[in-house]
C-alpha cells in the first residue's frame, strides 16, 4: 500500500491448537489514492506477509 494509506485493524485473533496456528484479522484500509484503487478494480487481492511476534 501507499504510504498515505491508513490501516486500522478492528479485530485480530490468534489461537494455537496442537500443531496448528489459527488466525483471523478484520480491519480496513482508508485514504488509498484513487489512481491505486482504479488499478484494483476487478482484481482479487491477497495479503503478502503475515508476521507473528511473541509479546
């Protein structure tokens, strides 16, 4: 995303069950420049990186 965009995560949930890590993330990205939004029309977007850190 562009540097001008804002990411707000409303709900992040991570659980560990045996040998499996389950997670969910809800949020929104705002203030995305209209030129960039135009490029995304009709496209499917996927996250590129998810990082877990120990508190």
